[in-house]
């Protein structure tokens, strides 16, 4: 395997990595603004955003899936979900035939506040997506799917390696 730190990278490859980093930084800053908008700590707003987005795309998250997405342990995620549920932002339900599976959904009020934020803060992003050439969007979507899969494989390898180490 080639060492990515010492291998020669083409300028276009470096530019893509910088662009991905810049998007991640911008997205993180928008999430902090969402936290302020909702009067929540950043971790709670991030979780609520993940729960809302997943529910909007008809792929609601379980607590374990949420924990992985937000980088918390399942125990810490349970505490966070308890806070969000007590504040009326989230509810847990058992929608699956497997009654052990818990599904997370935003409350109607939380969903509306998130929509208000997106309407205010997401206008430029939405305009960029609406005016992009469909072929360009297909290429970008395909590339992002491959880079996301590669990151998923790397994360899986790191998780497996870290469970094999003594702590």
C-alpha cells in the first residue's frame, strides 16, 4: 500500500482534498449557527440535525446509528437523546416489526425550526444546487459516494484495529 503522506499527489487531487476540507469546515460552522438558532449546545444541534435530515429522507436513525454519525459513545448518545426528548425536540418510537429497534424522529416544532433555519441560512447552497448542470451533479454525486465509501472502509479498519488493542 502506498503511503499517502509521502506519495506524490497531482495538483487536482490536492485541490479536491482542500475543497472537501473547506466544505467540512463551512458545514461545521453552519451547524454551530444552527445550535445558536435552536438555543442548543453544538452536540445537541448536530444530533438533532442528523435526526431531522434522516427522517426527512425517510431513513430515520436508530440511537446506535446516531452515535456513530456524531462521534459519541452509545451511553453519551443516550444522555444527549434524553435531553433532546425532555426538551420536546425528539421522540423515540418502535416502528419496526422488530420491537427492539428504536427509531428517532424530530418533533414537529423542532422540524419547523430547522426548516426556518435552512430557509434562512441555506439559500445560497440551495441556489447553487438548483443552478448546477444535471451532468455535473451526477459526476459529483458519484465521486462523493466513492470518497464516502473509502472513508467508511478506513473507519471500519480503524475501529477493528482499535478493538484489538488493549487500553
